[in-house]
C-alpha cells in the first residue's frame, strides 16, 4: 500500500521519526515524488529509501519540487532471502495511518501469513517553514 501526503510546495519539510520495528527483518520506508525531487541528507532525487537502522534519530525530508504536490510513502523490508535489496507491497503488507499532531503515524505490516501492523511504526510530520 502506498500513502500520499497532499499539498506539497517547494521547501516543505517533513520529519520522519521511527518508533519501533520487528526484530526479524530490516525495515525502512520508500519516499518519492512525481516529476520532482526530494532531499534526505545529502541525497537529492525523485525517490529515496531510508532504513530505520541508518536513521535511528529520524530524518528530515525536504521537498525540492513535485509536479502533482504529493509525497508518496510506503514501507519496505529486507527479509534476507536475497529476493532484492528492498521488498515491498506484497501479499499481506500494508500500512494503517493514524492522525497525530502535524502529520500521521504509520503502523506497517510486511509480508506474513496474517498481517501484523506492528512490524514498523513511524511518524511523518510536516515542519513549520522557516521564516
């Protein structure tokens, strides 16, 4: 499942904070925009992958440009089976979105016989624009 955060403008900033993840696999998120770029750290690209173990303190996402004004987000994982570097959007995987102040909390399920929406939990909150 992919979620779309609406009403992006150039310069918008989002704070991604990882709260918890299952112990079995490596977990993270994919972020992307159509016809534009986002910046995470030193990386500026249309799509960015952020692994929880690489960003324990969270990350800031800066929207540089977007044709349709949507930031796309979905959960990813690495099962260690060598399927590919990141797995996503398979069978019982998905996200449940809850509103929080300034954004959303996502409870994610990776592939499993029964969905478990505690395999990755993170928040995405819009930050106030500087100035």
